[in-house]
């Protein structure tokens, strides 16, 4: 299975979008929006900001594993 490492995060506060490369060895729990500077945290039930606000889920979820 090919794991996609690029995901576009959309800020729920201002709508700013940015493509980021996801880490493969750790979850990313916090993400600061480049536009409004708000710090994003995962939604309840999600393991990381990519699963909550990204266009692609994090690598462990893509592989059918539990995230961090």
C-alpha cells in the first residue's frame, strides 16, 4: 500500500489552506495556522490534526493501524 504524505490542512477558523508533509514517526497534535495564528488541536475522536483538518488521514490510519 502506498502511503500519501502530503495533506492540505484547512483552518476551521479562517479557512486558510496549506499543503504540508505529514510526519511518519509521530502524531502531530498541534498545528499553528500561518494566517490567523490559531493553534489547531485534533477533534474529539481523532488522533491528530491531519485526521481532523487535512485532506488525507495520517500515515498510520492510512495503513489500517492505530495512530500514536
